[in-house]
């Protein structure tokens, strides 16, 4: 058993986003029994507009849950209409930021270089990046998975020399599709990711690597039992607080 931190992370995307939806959801969380074990963390990533109120609700209720933003701009400040900087995110009492989600890579054409700049900006404010990586179905079918992951990791982590980040392996074809990667694929790929990290000077054994892609209460128990899986990044199934809690419980029982 490793002593890496296990994460249960909810990515609300552009779904739970109004104040009333947030209050209703967080009201459910107040009934949760959250472990004191420091090796498990719950993180919730709502849209920017409700980050501050999410942080406030959690601290008012003294809930052991942390907040992530879903994105950050890779500049400090300036003429970037509609964008949000790391400083602004920190001002909302946020400790984590998701970077390089496949929806951002695909829909907004984010590159590994941009993702690297975002990570560097987050560092200035002690915000921990949750770095999403993963291959498309076409890349997997044409045996390009290894090279894609090597590029995403080496370019994304360029000039980063501490281990204060989390990796989420999310095969693009498994996100929101109801298809999860097989156990073998996940175990092999997580091991590959640790090896890539070792090759570029990190201690891969110390870095939490999460799986994401159609995780739900029916597959979470089996997925968390896999070697090298240190928790989940959850989209669809996290939108129902009780469903998210069931997944959290499976992680808690496994550590
Ligand atoms: P999903 O999304 O759980 O709905 O597949 C995961 C993600 O996009 O992070």
C-alpha cells in the first residue's frame, strides 16, 4: 500500500453553476462522514462564478473538502477579455486548479506549452495543478498512446522541479461516454506514467495519479482496487451528491 494521497475530485464542468444549485448540493455534503485520514482528499471544481461562495460555505461548515477551479489563464494580467488569472483564483480561497482537461485541449485548442505556462502561473500562488492527460481513441488504435503521454508530461512539466502536482489520466474516449478503460489498460498506463515521471527526474512513486473517464458507483470499487490508481476525477457521476459520496466511500474503504 502506498502512502500517496488518494483524491476524490468532482468536476462540475458547466453544470452545477448557480448559487441555488450549489447550496442544494453542498447541503447534502454536510451529512457526509468524512474521514480524518490525511491520505484521502475530496475536492470539488465548480465554475469560476461560484468559487468564492463554495469556499465560504465549506469553511462555514468546517467541511474537510477543498475547492478547485476548472481552468486558469496563462498570463498574469492584462487585456485578456473573459479570462481569469491565478491570482484571482487564489483570491477565491482555492487550492487546486484543473489544467489541460481534454475538453480544453480539444474545444479551445490548448497546447502542452500553454498548459506548462498555466502550471507555472499556479505555482506563484501555491495552487496545486491537477494535470489532465490522455489519448484519443484514434491515438490508442494507432499505438500512439505512449508518445502522446510522453509529450503531454514532458512538455507540460517543463522547468517544474518539485512534485507538488496531481496527474489525472483520462483517456479522451472514456470521458462522458459510459466507456471505461479496461483494468489492464489503466494499470499499464498508470505504470507508464510513473516511468515517464521517473525518466524526467521526478519520483513517480510519490505522485498521485488519478483515473478519470465514466467513473461511477458501479465501477469505482473495482477501479480503485487497481495498482497505481490513487483516486478519481469524476464528471457526470459527481453531479449527484449522493452518487459522488458512494464513490468517495469506495476510495476511503480501499486505503
Ligand atoms: P466523466 O468526466 O466522469 O463524465 O466521464 C470525467 C472528466 O471529464 O473529468
